[in-house]
């Protein structure tokens, strides 16, 4: 059986986690703009991933304005790695590679 993580499988969440692998953390508005989603949609995705322990969130200021910073946790990095491995196994099945 191939175990995809249903929490990560949503395309926006998968993209979000993938984007965060390249940085220690990113500003909420940067993520929102890159994913082309509304504040409320991104907020819901982030909340679900924070509750699962995959992301961390902190409030701060940037250029004199309040902002939220989002970062990938060690657990989130491991979950993403496992999810990608499961996707690769699916691809292998489709391509007939065992």
C-alpha cells in the first residue's frame, strides 16, 4: 500500500511545504502571493499544518508593519519527504518500474 499523507496531498499545501524547504521561514504575504490564494485560504492551510506540527508560525514586524512568519518544522520536513517518496512509488507503478 502506498501511504500518501492526506494533510499534505492538497496541491496548495504541497506547494506551500515545498516552497518552505528552501528557506528557514517566509512571510505570510510572500507565500500568499506565490500560491495565488486569498488570505483566508492560506490561513486555513497554515492552521491545519501548524496543528499537525508540520509548520510553525510567529508574529513579528517587517519594515515597520506587523507580519506573520511561517517555517517548516523537522516533522513537516520528514512528512513531506515521506509523501514525495510515496508519490515516487506511485509513479513507478504507472511507469511499470518495480
